[in-house]
C-alpha cells in the first residue's frame, strides 16, 4: 500500500511538472505575457511583441531599440554575443526562434547563427539561410548554395539556385527550372524533375508535375499517392489537405481521401484534430471527418499539447479535446501552449 502511494505521488509530480512546462502567450490590454495551463500569468503582460518558447527560450522584439532578444521561462534575459539583430519572419508561420539548438540571426543583411548559450557559433556572412534540422541547414553565399553543419563546415550543392530547410533528412532544392531534393551531404537524392515541391513529413512530400497535377512521393522518389490533386499542403499528423477540382479535402498516408462532414473550410490536423467551420462557427473534426467538437466558437487555433485556443465574443480562452473550457475566456488574445523547456 505504501509503495502504491509513493508511485501515485511520483506520477502526480511528473504530470504536474509536464503541465508546468507548457506556456502560452496571452494578451491583456495592449501587452502580451505568458500564462500557465491554469490561466495564470507567470511572466507579466509587459511586451508589445513576443513569441513562443522553443528549446527554453522565447524571442522578444524591442521596437524602440529595433532588435530582438531572448527570455527564459523565469523571465530572465539570455546574454548574447550579438547585441542587435533581427530574426526571420515567415508569412503564415511567424517569427522563427530556436530550432535544433540554433537560431538564424540577421545583422547588416547577412545571416548567421546563435546557439542556446547565446554564442555566435556561425558568423553572419550569408546572403540567405534556413533553419537547422537534424544538425544541418542550407545557406547561400556568393550566389551558391551550401549544406552547413553546426561547426560551420560547408558542402556545395552543385547547380542549386535555391534551397529550403531540411525535413526528415532531405531539403527541397531548385536546379535549373525544376525542383528536387538533396541529402545532408549535398548530393541529389531525388532528381530535379518537378515544377514545385513541398517538405517531407510523415515520410511523404507533395510534388507538382508540368501538367499542374500533384501527388506524393516517398524518400526514395517513388510515387506513393498518384498525381490527381490541383492543390496540396504538407502532411501534418498523418493527414494532408488536398484540392480536387475547386474543393479542398484530406488524404491520409495510405492515399485514402477523407471528406469532412458539413464543413465550409478547415485547417490542418494537429494533436489528432483539425478545426473546421460550418455556418460561421468553428469546431473540430477527427481523422474520419466527423465532428469531435461541435461548431460553437467564433474563432479557434490548432490543438497543441492537448489544448486549443478558442474565442467567444471578444475574449479568448482554452478548451480540451472534449470541448470543455479549461481556461475560461478572459484574454484579449492568446497563442498556442508550447513546451517552455
């Protein structure tokens, strides 16, 4: 009995520790801060421009000084070798923070990388750069593209005129007029034969041929889901949004098309659910296309770590996967719960 009590105590502590690691941006009035899963501010609403935690650090933009800096979950500031820099902002994805232990920074229109200790480990010398993934990134210097390692070692990508970030060990590249993929050694893994490509996720990437049709290939280049779509997004949580004619729907990794019930529009799958709108209100569907949470909200964000931001009227709160409010609507704005460490 005593052993059982000890095990329960440890399990409770582990659960609480995990919950405490999650922080979300929340807005009160004109300022943003960070809340825990109880809805309490753990870092006061004091910032006009702040971003999600990743790998224990969150970017903050100081509009007066026109520079970014990073804070820890306790609100303290990370000291960095470079005192004034900018971060990359990608439309639809927001400001890029730390990934794979590194963050891209821009100084005087040149890109380099800081590590999580704030050290400038790769000098700001590149005309363009992408995030690290699995220990590798792609960068441009002098009109040529390279694969770089975290120690700064470079490998030329022969003939490339553009390159994107690595995902699952492969990076999209443009060679001539077409797109293909290279591996972490800079070698062509899938020939440049497509008019456009996506990123590998769940082992698959979308590719578009000269006719404008889209299918999905695996990492050997084999066609796994035949060319049949007129639009597509990357796989997320085992499902990809695809367009057939004028209508968007979903396809799973087996190639089965799943059409959501009675939905006018929908987002990507995350944490097993995707938001969907019907008659002006929003709920969530499961991977069978059925309503898991009936449409009832004015706005929502994707589920992350078991929570989804939801808006009713003018205020935001958070719901769980049953649709129950776990943090009642009381904020002027919120973002997703992310692991703070």
